C-alpha cells in the first residue's frame, strides 16, 4: 500500500473547485453526523429514494466494527465538498484499496495485466459502499439548485485525488443512472454489468404476481414453495425490536458458514451486526426459517424507501429449495406487503430469472491514469458493454412471464 503518512498529509489539503472546496477525511468519526443526515434528507426531498447503505449509521458501523479500515485494505478517503464558509454541500464515500476484494465489479484482470507489464495497480481509489453490490447515490448533494455543479465537482475531485496520491486508478461502482453523465463528462470510462431485480407492478399479493406468469412457471414455483416448507419449517420476519442479540448470534452462525464455504473469508464481523441493529434496526429485515424450535436458516435484507435489498444468506441444515424461499420468494412477499417497488437480491445469478427477477443494467465509472492501460480497458469495455446488452435482451425474452 502507498505510504500512509504521505496519503494522510496530501489528503488533508483542500482544493478549490469554482466556489467550492473539497476536503478529504479518513473516517466517519471526522464527519458531523447531523450534516451527513442533512445531505441524505435533501436527496430524499429531491425525490431520490432513501438508500440505507449511504446512511451515516451503515458506513460508520463498517469502520467502527473494523470491517472497513486501513488494516483490512479499506482506508477512508471520503470527499467532502464545502462552501467557502465551511457548509457541507456534497460528499462522496471513498476508500484507498490495497486489493479488489469486496467490490463485486471485478477488475482482477486489469490488475493482473498491469502488474505483468511492470505497473503497480494497487493502491487504487474506490468510491463505493464496502461489501455491498447495490446501486445507490454516490455523489451526495445538499443543494439541488447547485446540484449539477456539486456533483460534477465531486466526480472531478475524485480524479484529482487519484493524481495527487499517485494512484493507478479510481472506480465508482453501482452508480445510479442520473449520475452517469457527471462521470462521463469528467472523462471516466463507463462500464455496464447486470443484476436481477424483481419489479412490483402493484401486486396485491404473491398469488397476484403468480397470475402474470406462464402456466408451467407458475406451477413450478408453487411446488418449489410447498417443498421448501416441508419438514415442519416455518418462516418469520424480524425487524426493529425483534432483532435481539440472541437472534444475531444465530444469524451470524449462518453467515459464517456460508462465507467460509463460498468466499473463504467472510467480510463482516459479529460487531458490525450489533452496531447496525442498534442504530438502524427499522431498516433491517431478517427472514428466518425455524424448525423444531430453533432457527436453521436466514437471510438479511435492508429496507429502503422503495426497495428491499437482499444481502447475505446462510443455513445450518440443508432443505430443498429453502434458499430460494428465504432469499427470493419471501422477499417478494415482504415487498408486496410493504408496497415496495423493487427487490434487489444481490449480485449475479441467472437462477433468479425463473423466480421473477429480471435482468437490469448496472453502471460503474473508471478513471485509469496510465495511457496504455486506459486504452486497453476502454477497448475491452466497448466489447463488454455490447455483450451485456445482448445477453440482457436474450435473457429478458426467456423470463417467466406470459407473453404479451
């Protein structure tokens, strides 16, 4: 990793951008919580839906629990855009990374090619929410009258910070559609990827949703849900005060089992779940499966103003289709009951298609400082964008819904 003292020294500088200045802080401890909340309230007032992952509670919990720190390869370099009087006008959560783990927009191939050519890809800048492949605002703004200028200054400020710290690149991942122009205009390379989301078209209940599916698909899902709950399994929705430490102990057991088998090293620790439970319990939903008096499986979801975000799943007993029931079908049930528009069930997974989750394009922006690497990545991204669009269109034609 780049010299820590050098990064800290350079990051404390302020940079004037028109009538604004950008200040860099290493930790959310250095950010006034009320000011950050004001940014998000302004976003909501501007009809930007509440996203739990950019909340002060979520981001600070990642740092305070030790999950996203310099020691784990996530050194905070958060951009704060202020007026000349010191008023916080905008912000961009950002980290210096010494690896590419926990990002879900994979650049391992770029890093490998650059390293083999004699370059140093790490450290790099990552404007993202650690361990969270969910689209949401990155260029936070408290003054919509100056929104274009503020967001453009943040996008340009990220490039400037990359150059000042002599880093190889900067990456802003899972950015919403309304932020892509700001990054494009600042000279970033744009990348497309694909996830699978459920859209709630005003369904009254799950049966109403099933009525829109082709007969064969409808019968298959009915059977899948029936089989999943055999063997005496019941399902509970836990949120708010239901989220006791005993419940978190059980869920963490599930999380560690899945993480150890699938990824080799889970990113989140037990303290993180306690911290978010204490500070934002009403924005958390645990869907837990119980059998013979004990929890045997569960999934954690975060609740936005119009979206349910599915994140982690785990179990200590294997039952047919239980993963699909807990992660996908129950999430749809909850979203419909709450009137939420969307369920985002995490990264990847064509298996979600037959369960009503359709392909959706996601966006990321990339600033590459080395001309040769930038040209190679630009060429690659051109082909990749075409492939993502083509595959998305193909998959959409094979969705479970009745034709016409």
